[in-house]
């Protein structure tokens, strides 16, 4: 499956024209149109994505003093 992505703007008369596509004449294609504003709001859904994570002493025991040992 060949995927081709293009960003464009809808014309004043609410039409969309696509030119110079990398497909053969007569080839069947599927066209999906996504609103830019909706796509941008979806990207903000994961606000921590791409942030730096720092682990301080990642191999140290956690809550070691909360355990009781009976001998």
C-alpha cells in the first residue's frame, strides 16, 4: 500500500483539488480528510509525551522500612 500525505487548504467554494499525485490513472484510492484543528487537539492529549524522565536511584529498594521480618 502506497501512502501519500499532503497538507492543503479548502478553497473559498469549499472544494479541494489534488494535483500531481503519485498514483496511476484509473487506480482506486481511498481519501480521508482530517481537520487540522481536531488533529492538533488530539496531539495535546498526551501532555507528558516527549518530556525528560529522570530516575533517581532506580535500583534502590522502595519502602524498605515498611516491611517487618519475623525470625
